[in-house]
C-alpha cells in the first residue's frame, strides 16, 4: 500500500519500527525503494514507561528527519538520491521489508 507523501519521488519514505532504538535507524527496500526505518517514540520522560509516552509514525518521521539533516550537513548540495545512498551505507544493518 502506498501512502502520501512518502510515496512521492521527491520525498524520503519512512517506516516506524517499534523495536528500534530512538538513536538508530536502518534502511529497507520496499517495492524497490529505499525507506528509512526508525523509532516511533519521542524522547523518554523520566518515570514514564516508553509505551505510555506519546508515539506514532509522526515521531518516526521526526527521527528520520534528524538523520537526513545530518547527512545533508555532511554533504552540502548532495542530491536526494545521494543522501539516501549515504544513509544506506552508514546504516548499521538492513531492516527486513
């Protein structure tokens, strides 16, 4: 199933992974397209269990945006495809599709 805006060519698609650490990401191939897979949780709140904190795909998008911003900072002027390739190369492991 395709969802907007993630299915658009000029957008980096994001998928939430409930088991992913907040400071980590992976890159998965979904329908021949690279997708950033990251945590759907916000920052931890002391004394609040992770599962009771606010969460959702919007937080995964925010987390992914941070990783993408760092990649753009490291390669000013890079094209979107180059940024995705950099993220894929730097990702610790490939996520299952």
